[in-house]
């Protein structure tokens, strides 16, 4: 039997962080996306234990300010793309700058320096991953998906989808339908 699940990565990550912090009885003020604020200093042993607990879930503690800023930028982008409503109506660069509190020029340069890729490319990859999930959900047309992800047209979505995956959204949708039909026979 195969079971398809839908999950919110932000909620899942926060729950894992909370679980691991509470397992170690560490007092914290807040847990937000990609960040834990403790009430007091934690020992290197506690940090090691927390890191080991988080590593089981593929979560790493970031050791430098620059890497933390890049991760925060990625988290803001992912949060923006995976939200239930349409993408914000303001320019994405302004949205990211406002959320991270750094100029977009600085973030863009730092992002490229650390990841060897651009913020724009990361956004496209995340939008295509989101489009795949929306196609899998089967309750939205490609027009609705394009609109939700702020593409100017279905053609624009299709072009980026094909460039990224090698398939058109329609071909991807067809493959998924065939796989699902095969599962039920």
C-alpha cells in the first residue's frame, strides 16, 4: 500500500526543533523558522547533544553569520513560495530585503558567493518544486498554478518547468496519472 502525504515544512521543522530542545530541557524564549532563542547560554556539551539530535532529521546548526544569513534568506523564500495564498504582490527582492533586514544587493552577492548560485535561480527551483506539489494535488489547473506562483502566463511556467525538469508540466502530470492508474490495477 502506498500513502501520499502532504506536509508543511515550516511546521514540521519548528516541531522538530521544539522536540529536540525540550528533550534536553533547555529553556528557550522562542523558536521561529531557522532560529532558536535561548533564555540563557547553553554549554558546548548541550550544543553537541542538540546538534546530534537535529542531525537525525537532516538539520544542521549553522556556525557562521554569513551562512546563517544565507539560510535565513532561503527560509524566507521557501516560506513565501509555500504559503497557501498567492505570492506577495510586491517585488520579490523587496519582500526578501524587508524580511531579512539587509539590502537585496548585499544578499544577492553573498548568496552567490556562498552557494555558487543566484537567489533568482533558487527562487525558480523552489517555484518549480511547489508547482510539482500543486500538480500532484490535482485540484488546480496549470493556469491556477501559474497564477498562484506569480508567473506571467502558463507558457512562462511551462518554459521554466521544462528547463528545470526536462519535462513540460503536462507531461509531468501525465506521468503521475499513469503511475497512479498503475497502482490501482
